[in-house]
C-alpha cells in the first residue's frame, strides 16, 4: 500500500512541477522515487520517510544551484534591473530626512533617495543607482560634478 502512496506523490509532484515550471518540486520527486523503491521491497515506513527527506534535501542542496544556473543562463535583465549601476544627475536635493529628491536618468525624472541615510546630494551632483525600491531609485553620490 505504501508503494501506491509514493507513486501518487510522485505523480502529484510532477504535475505541480509541470504547472509551475519553477524548479520547485522536482527535487522531491527524486526522494519520493527512492522511497517508492524501498516500499516495493517492503522496507519499513520509517525508512521510507527518512530516505524521502534525506534524498530530497540532498538533491535540493546539491543540484538546485547547478540547475538554476543552467536554466537561467539566457535570462535577460528587465528594464528596471538594467538601471542598477547606471549614473544619473541629481535635479532635486536628495534628503532622506525630508523625504525629497529626484534624479534625471536617460531623459526621465525619477524620485530618488540616498543609499546612506545621512548623506545629502545636491542638484548637479552625479549619482550611481544602487538599488530600486518601489518607484524610487536608491542612489549613492559620485565624486565629481555631473556633466550629464
């Protein structure tokens, strides 16, 4: 009877993986398959569950980073991700305490905040985009005046 339960688990996990295509449950399919083999040879239930858990965790830890790297090799940055690391010009004083600031990047005005809370950037300063939170660019000050 346990073999049937493991086979059902395998099928359900494969269906979930096919629906999500996110490399979420494929690791547990391997663990369930090994537990299924143990059940076929009338192994005790505690051994089946232990093998399922250990095998699933090992597969997840050992193979997921390789699979993610292989499957994501052609992934392109989105438009918003491509802004990180780019330089921009401060057009409105950036002051986190007063919740003010704006920058000009590629001809578009963006709300901005300083990466370091107590750092104020003045209009004309050159800044580098460090991260993006919501619709605000989080920037750090560059050393020279902007010519952008």
